[in-house]
């Protein structure tokens, strides 16, 4: 009985680790996206006044 519970816990841990890794990979791109968006916004604003 304990062996089944341990294997279930290990399966849940593996699933959570995979989800965490996926989220971490996605979070790496957010600064790049925010930076490029801000740069494009600044360029657009400057073009409006020139």
C-alpha cells in the first residue's frame, strides 16, 4: 500500500517539475518582449514629433 502512495507522489512531483520548467522557459522571454515593445513605442513617439 505504501509503495503505491509513494509512486503516486513521485508522479505528482514529476508533473509539477515539468510544469515549473515550462513556466520558467516562458518567463525568460517576458523581459525581451517588454523591452522590444518599449523600444518600438519610444521610436513611434519620437517619429510623431520629428
